[in-house]
C-alpha cells in the first residue's frame, strides 16, 4: 500500500497505481497495476458479496482503457492461480493469451 500511495514515477519499475471500483457510492472492488520488467501487471479483486454480477468484467474493461493511458504502453500482463477458472476466462475473453506457467501461476499477456 505504501508503494501505491507513494506515487512513484510511472516509468520506474515497481511503480503502481490502484483504482477503486464503486457501485453507486459503495466500494465493490479494486484494480492494481504495477510496472514490471515485462510489462504492466494488472490484478483485480471483487468483494465476494458482489461476485457473479459482471463487476470484474467491467473493471477489466475499464483497466484495458485506463492503464495503457496512464503508463503509456499497451504491454499488459497478468498472473492467475490455475484454479481460478473464472479469472482465466475473463482474461482470455479480453484478449489475453496464456504464455507460461511459473511458480504456481499461469502467466498471461495481452495479445
């Protein structure tokens, strides 16, 4: 959290930005973006009370527009637990491609 609040320069490896997803005035999820060597890694979380309502899809759709604008690059990546089939499906539906499996996680890149 400290790194996100620090507002490191966006071209610095490890710099991150957090985006809060809200429905009306209620926070329902968060999207995190972090500059890595291989691209901008995105991650997202939706409150379990709001699962199954398309919120993760809306968050990823917004992230695919906002994050490249913020960082100035289209090179997006994501890491997913192989057991999280819903997240993997969401990523592939939005143009991500499974590239590898490393340290227990599937690695995706935006194709």
